[in-house]
């Protein structure tokens, strides 16, 4: 397949100018940890401290408040030694570089975290931790209530490493002082605030909203030792209940907490008036990770791709595609420029070009799981328009899709969308892989919308002769209000086939383990 960039490169001629994004005198180092890749012009000790801190922070957040649908997007950290180096990569405000010491930026395909080493570390850490919590929550694909999203971000922003332990939940004076001198918002009003609400956007009211969101979550997570664990589980339960469409919030609240708003407001008021905010302390989840982080000199090419990527994401720089195309031609063995070129094209709604670059990135062994899931999703979406129970996927196509999705799951084992796509592949492949179907079935209960996966599992049960399992799932899909019209129609067809004892087109050897419910 001809690369979509070839017609663009022709416009610039054969002679390419060399690209130098970072001054030659700046020395850059690089390292990989389990969930991050870092490029840094700061000292190795500062770089190691930050990388260790972010890994420990991520692990602590997920240990204290598990996100069942969380997956790991590719995440790149850029640490600048000085503010002078950082300035060209800061967001613009009124045409000038904003006065920020660091920020997080999240995309559908990649997250980037950047800051300088010559800053107020504690203050910058709070900003980065707050924003990174939002990115973690956003990666789940769930719509978490705004108060909970902001409350968790504020709570975890106080994370701090002390020796071989962590501390968090320390008091935020800007919040407690405001709450002591203001009336609390009724919880019903707090829960009803949206991004369009005046309470979220207007001065003092916004301050009270943030403060009370922090205080309520602080009470749930870090309140009295004997109560906080119970309240934390109830908070998670409340979030699950209100995620259901049209669920009455006040009724869900009573079911989760065993009390109404008025009683909880009195509990919260007593906690705030007590004036004592417990720290939460614990051993570092990852132990002595810092000693395992090894740095190496960063190559000019990989550093330049990272910096072009960062500047494009925060400033939408118009020359990013041109620079990346030059790098792609000078380093034809690397998937990195193609990953970013795909993102640039996708943002511009040029789907054909984006898919071409993702295809090339996959061929070159990309380590970004999004590349493979996006390619598989596009192929399956094209097939789904005329999908029938008798369709069997050509072996070459099935092999390509399996390769992409197996790679995505290896890179990001918790990414539920990859399992959903894999289930559809196995349902219509000539010979379904039972182990892959079982993995998809195990992942299905965690999915927000599990109907496509359940349909695929039903087809596999039918194809291996497990009529009872197939019928059970088909009846569930027919009755479930969230089932799409196309899937409901296919489920009805499957039920008719089962009633007529109509055998599948291609028998296979064994059934998936268990039955979905």
C-alpha cells in the first residue's frame, strides 16, 4: 500500500532540510518505565525523581480508587531543565506564552505531561497530579459526575512521597478557609452542577463548588479510619448507580449510603467543623522503583518527534505535518512520525490519510495500542453494515485483525475495546479461537456497553453447538433496551435459527467457557 504521505512529500522535492527542534547544546536523556516514556534535558536525578513519582502516583490512585474500565494510553513525559527551554512549548494566551510551569494534554491516542525542573516542585506537582487524574478518568470512556471528577483530582493532587511511603489528603487551606466562611451547597445542588452551570464558572461560586467537592471526597476517602473504607466503597457504589440512564440521583444516594442528603450534610458539616483532616499514609505501591529506572542518551530523531508532537498538541502548529513528513522520509524504519501524522490528519477530519499513517505505523511495529485498535475498528465498521449470521471472514483478513488486536492487548491488557473487537473477529472467523473468545467473555462484565461482545459470544456458542448458551444471550439482547436495532435484529434471527435447529455454516471444536449473563 502506497503511503499517503508520498504525494505530500513530492511537493517539497527530493532535497530535505535538516530539522533541529532542540538546540544542539542541550543534552537530552530518555528512559522507559512500566507506563511512561520520558525525554528530559534536566539532570538524571531530577528526571528519575519525576518518573518514579508519576509511576507511584498512578499506582496509588488506581489502588485507592479503582477504575474498572481504565486502560493505559501511550503516555510521554517531557521534562525541560529551564523555563527558557520550555517557553516555545507553552500554551498561548493572547498571543503570548502562558505563565505555567507544567501541564498535561490528553488526546484520543496519546497523553503528554510536561514541566520544568526549575520551578516550585510542590506547587507544580499539585497541578500535574490534578490534571493527570482527569486524564486517567477520561481514559475509561465513562462520564463521571463533575463533582466526583473534580473532588478526586483535588484530593489526589496532595500526593507526596516521603521516604519509602506516600502521604496524601493533607488540608487545602484555600478550600477549608472558604468553607468555614460560607454556607455549604446542598448536596442535591452539588450533584446537579454541570460545566455549563454558573456554580462551575463564576468566581466565588466556583470556589465553593471546588472546595465542597474536595471536602466531600476527602470525607469519603480519608475520614475517620473506621468509617473511610466503608464510605469509599459506598462512594464507588453511588457512582455505579447514577451511571445508569435516568437513575434518580437522590434514590441512588440513599441506596448507596443508607441515608438521605440531609443526614449526610450533617455528617459532612461535623467533619468540617472538627478542623482535623487526616492524612492517608501507606507504603509505596511499587516499592523501590526508582533504582530500576535506567536512562540513556536520547537520539535527536526521537527527541525531535516528541517535541514536535508536544508543540502541535498544545499550539496546533501548522508546520507539524511538514516536519514530521521530513522525519518519516529520513527515518523510514520508525513508526513514530506516522503515529503523530495520523493524529494530525484525524484532527483535520482526513480519515483516509490518518488510516494510511496508522497502517504504516503498525507495519513498522508501533508500540501505541491505539494504532491497532483504530485500524481494527475501521475494518470491522465497514463489515458491520451488511453483517449476517452466515458471513465468514476471509482467513487473511482474520489473521490481520487478530494480529492487530493481540498486539493491542499485549501493550494495554485492560483495554476493553480491544476485547470487544476481538470477540467480533472470532465470531465470524472460519475457525474461532476459543481461548480468545474466553478472554473477551471474561472482560465483558466490565464493559459499559457489552451488547456487541455478548452478541459475538452468542454466535460462537451457536457455532459450537451450545444452543442453550446462545439462546440465553440472544434473549437477553432482544430484551435489553441498550441493544442497537441492528444487533437486536441479528439476535432475533439467531433465536429463529436456534428454534429451527439450523446449524452454523462452519462447525468448530469447543465452546467458550461458561455462559454470559
